[in-house]
C-alpha cells in the first residue's frame, strides 16, 4: 500500500465534502464495486460508477445536511485504505438528527478506487483487511 493510495482516498473525501458526489466520481474506477454494510437494507454489490453513484444518492437523499467526516486514514495490505469516520445528517421525513461511526475499506489500483466495503465498526473493517485477529 503506498502513500499515494492514502492521499488519493483523502482527496476523494475532500472532494465529496466540498462539492458532493459528482466531484468524488473522478477518483473511482469505471468498474468499481460498492458494498454497503452486510446488514444494511441496501446490502448487495453495486457495480460500476452509475450503480455506485445511484446507491450513494439514494442514501444521502434521506438526510438534510448529510456529511461523512473522515477522522483517520489507515494503511492496509493489498492496496487497501481503511477510513475511520463519522456520518451525520437530519432525516428528511422525520427531522431527527442521526449520527454514527463507520469505517470504509477502499481498494486502490492504478490510481483509482476499485472497491468500497462499508462497516459499522472499526473492528470489523480491521478484521476484513487482516489487521485484527
């Protein structure tokens, strides 16, 4: 895993925070695999930028003022980057504020993100990349 992979992922989150999902798409490989948490209502594998972007748009549309704030970027084997962060927003339908921790595991190849796996806990993400027993 190179420092370049971590920087690519960091820039992608910065682009998302500043300008939304359209700005982050340039960091994605056209054949990206996007996997929400296994127990999420939207669980499954979304393939390609169009499916990934649609899944992200569906999720963020449920909230006002949605934000995903990375707190830590960890190097992992096999071109992977673990991002520990926090998401927040206010439900469009309910008006209720929602906050939760989450971890993302990105796989980077040839300067593009080729896979995203989402986890509810840091421990689950670390286990997925072999950094926790």
